[in-house]
C-alpha cells in the first residue's frame, strides 16, 4: 500500500493469500461490522467525522493472476460485506452486487498483473468523495440504481490485509489489520480491541503529532526521548480504546486478557523499545476498564477523562 504507518507490533510475516473468496468475504464482513459499530457509536469521542456506507468492496485484482478465475468476481468493484442496519443494508444492497458507476461516473475496472489494493482504494476514494457531497446514487452492473444515505461516524478507513502477519497499523486516515492478527482474535470483542486501538491512534491524531515533533519510526526509534514518545502514544491509544469498545457495546473487560495473551505470543519479538511492555499495558487497560465500570454503575455517560 505504500502507507507510512505507526510502528506495528512485529515485522511483517508473509502468508499465502487465500485462493477462494469465501473466507476473505467472511473476514471482510466481520471487520466491516466491528469497524462500523466502533465508528458510529463514538461520534461524540472523535474529532473528525465522515459519512459511512456500511459496506466492503472486493476486486479481482486483489488476487494474484493465478487465483482470479476462482474468485467469481467481475472487473467491477463488488460488495463483499454489507453491515446489518447500515446505510448499505437499508438501501437494499447485497453481497455480490457490483458497482458500475457512482453518481454517473464510471468506477475503475480491475487491472491485470500483480495483486494490488490500488484499484479498490480508488473506488473507495470515489465513493467517499461522492458521500461528502450528499447522498450518492450507485449504478449496479445489473442495471439497478440505488440511492445511498450514509451514516455519520468517525473518519477512518479500516482494511483487512489477509496476506500480512500478526500486526496492525494506522497512518492517521487508514487502519490496516494483518490477517494473522485477525485470526488471533478469538471473537468480536477481541477483534474490536485490535481495531479500536488503531482507530484511537487516528482519532487522537498521533501520526500528525509525531511528524510535527520529528519522532522517528526507523532504526533505533525506541531509544531515548523518541522511544518514550512512541511508548506514550501506545498507552494513550490503549486507554481510549477501552471506551471506544465499551461505547460500541463490546466487552471492555475482554481487552486486558487479549493483550496479555498476545504478549505471551509475541514473546521476545517486542524488545526494540517502540512499544511498552505488555505487562504494563495490561495493567493500565485494567485501570481504564475499572473506570468504565464505575461510570456505568453510576449511570454516567461513558466518556474518557483526561490523563
């Protein structure tokens, strides 16, 4: 993708891309639903808002040339997920619908050659641009025209990269979740923990802050004041993620056990100083979860306080 991400959990570990579309479609649907809930439930918490369609797209060129024939996808961007209760769902869109045009402008067609996310990213940008102007009309490949009235949510794109490893990243606008980390999340509460942590980086403006402060993410980034700032933003994202999860109806008490389990899996791989120890992260997450429980018990709004 060429995105400048925040430091991720581990070095990327390549995995074999899925040859069949069904597992990826299921994963896309799960990620889309969790992300949509987190983004629409937390409008009061995030600074930047955006219209959300509540769908995910696939294209043939996301697969390698040898795998494309078995995907069942056309050259048009095709819906791989429709979030129940979302704008796409209310408009009558279904998984398998292919989008030919948005507000009369043709969508890019899948390219030949190597596997790439570039084309589907262009379609997503086209749809996002149309939604900022109003309620777009989608022309489907079967000739139907569908009016879409998007939901308001926190501004961020969330992508699943099934060929990537046990990692995730955020660049201020986009969240990317590696396939192995997706698989590691045992249920939607744990998947929400992963996505919420990366969304928190974007909501808090960490990428822009670090660029302004000249914080390095390269070799030896974990040393000195540079490393201290990187560790601090991880603590800040961990803390906010507890409220993001709770406000979206997921279990805030699931976060600490998840990160503890991930820490055991990571072992010595996290030792470059760019991330805090999992033990300290878990302790602070438990403190935040107790604050959420106290607010809920007192009938107070679930809102993170300044720390």
